[in-house]
C-alpha cells in the first residue's frame, strides 16, 4: 500500500507519554558508564558533583529555551523545523544531515552496544558475551545484540506512535522509581567508600589539564542528552502549548535530580578513587550492595531504562528524516506516512539502517570503541544544540508577531548561557585537537557548502 505524502501526523501522545519520552530518552547508559570516567578526571568529590550539576543545569537551560519554540511551532522534526525558520534552509539542511547520520543513529548505536556489553551478560549469563564466529570473522556479542535490539524497537515504532508511547511509559516509570528508592536505601544504611580499591599515588597525581576536563564533559553531556526529545514529535502531542513545555522542563528536572542522587550514591559506595576504577557503575554498585540477586533485579531495571532510552531515540530521531523528506532535503519517501499506522516507516528504517552501518564502521575503524561513538555523537550534539537554542533569540527579533503560548523563563539568560557553555567546550576541544569535534564541524561545513552549490545550480 502506498503512503500518503500529504497526510499529517495524528496527535495521539498525551502529557504523561510526552514527559516519559523526555525522561526515558535521557535515562540511558550514560549515567552508569560516565561517572567512572569523570571520577578519573577530577580532583575531589566536590568537583565530581559540580560537573554533573553543571551538565544538568545546561540541559535545563536548553529545555527552558526550546519549550518556547516547541509551544510556538509544534511540528514534527523539532530543531530542523526551527532552524529553517531562524537560520535558513541551508543551516537546517546541514544540521538535519548531521542529526540523520551522526546524532540519532550514533546515540542508538552507543546505548545499544553499552547495554549489550555490560547489562545483558550480567542479567542473562556469560553466554550473551560470546562472540559469533563467521568463518575467519568474529562479531562481538555486544554489537550483535545491539543490532537485534535496534531492529526490534524499530518494529515497535513501525506499528504506531500510540503503541510506542505506552511502551515508553511502562519502561520508564518503573526503573525511575526503583532506582531512586534503591539509591536512597544505599545512602541511608551504607558505610561510605568501603567497596572498591583506591587509586595509586601515581594515578592520583596524574591530574589532567582543562582540555582533558572538557573532553571528560562529553560523556556527561551525552548522559543528559534527550532533554529535547519531545520537540521532535511536536506534531503528535495533544495540546502541545501546555504539554510540550511541561514535558521538556519537568522531564529534564526529574532526571537531573535522579542523576545527582545516583552520583552521590556512587560516591558513597565506592569513594571517588574507587569509582574511577569501576568500568560500569550501575551493575558494580548492585553487586557491592545487594549481591547476586541485587545484580539481577537492578540490572533488569537498568535494561528497561535503556530500552526506554532507545525507544525514545528511535521515535524522535525518525521525525528528522520525516520532516526533511517533506521538504525535499532527503528522500521524498521518508516524508510519507504509512496509510494504516500513520508512522513514517521509511524514515524509521532509514534511521535503523544508518545505526546498523555505524555498528559495522565502529568495528572496522575503531575496534569496538564505545568511547569513540560517544565522543563523535556528542560533538555533533553540541553543534546543533547551540544553533537551536540561539534560534529562540533570532525568532524573537525577526518574527515577534508569532504567538508564543510559553515564553522562556528569565529570557535571554537560558539560551545565552546554554550556547556559551557549549561553545566553550567545543573551542577547548578543537584547540586540543580532538578529532570528534573537527569531524563534526567538517561534516556540517561540507553539508552547508554542498547545499549552496546545489541550490545555485538549480537557480
């Protein structure tokens, strides 16, 4: 059956599924794999908590900013649509392809690999860590299971937004509640810092430069990514003028609070020095505090949270290709809705295919380098996020007549502070020679040049 290129998405997501979409997209593997890396780059517990607090504040500033845009222009495609209105179609084209090829598929690949690498073997047994041998080639179990998870969740999103929304509420609410309770139990009854071994004097003395600290901020930013998830399905949220700002700000604030509580819990269990030696903090903390049964229960909850994060990313990321397809910035078929399910099935499977391709590239080029996937994805996020929050200020100046059901609180501080923080990190990393930043900037600039050349030829 052919799809309808002129059909509009149906508004089926209520306030709770929209909030769960934001919370679930944020609550990913980052909060469990990033704390050890941050602990290895800071000089004390105060600095450790400050990095996570700053990451949460930056996310909240972004949510306050984009809530205005989302309520004003509740369309599928999110910041792609906002960038067309503010910066122009060329910047929107470049940012859209950066999201289409790097941000959303890269995030899917990174979260799925980390879940398959750390959580599945702990939950289901060591057999799930065994690689698949295909003649002389061995496929790591982490990448094999990651591919299957991405395909399965894409199938769920294929059959409807309402089904995806119900799944999102279920897989987010339970882990959020239980993780919060478990952490509070740890803080209440545990003697601090008695589990993991401390770092050696040599390791403690090897404190990095500001550039290395900025590099360590990338996984923190990645852990908070997803705070803008609701804007990508603005055309499918009921009463977006009310529900979209509430979902963005409420979901971001709730997950930020949970992250800070979890970080305090990790410090309480391991101490800062011990935390730096832990590969993945969630499973390690469960093992230390609750034994094998605790590992099984809490790891299962973490897997649910990861499914929520992946489901949210699949739902929202596909709307970028959908919006671009309708504007002719990518394959027109991506902008067509399925006649029965009212979902952009071509956009969904396009995103799935790119994510699977990134899994193969990760193996071929980086040898199963999870850190590399996160670094490249986050650098691209910093670029597009900066442009989008600044769109609030551009549209205030160029289109003041537009109706704004919600106006950014404390304007212009949220967009200015969010943009400045992102630019500072990008500049420090670029001066340091971080390849992920230069690749993202190069891709963005190349796409912009390509757009202008093609447009001139058409004219």
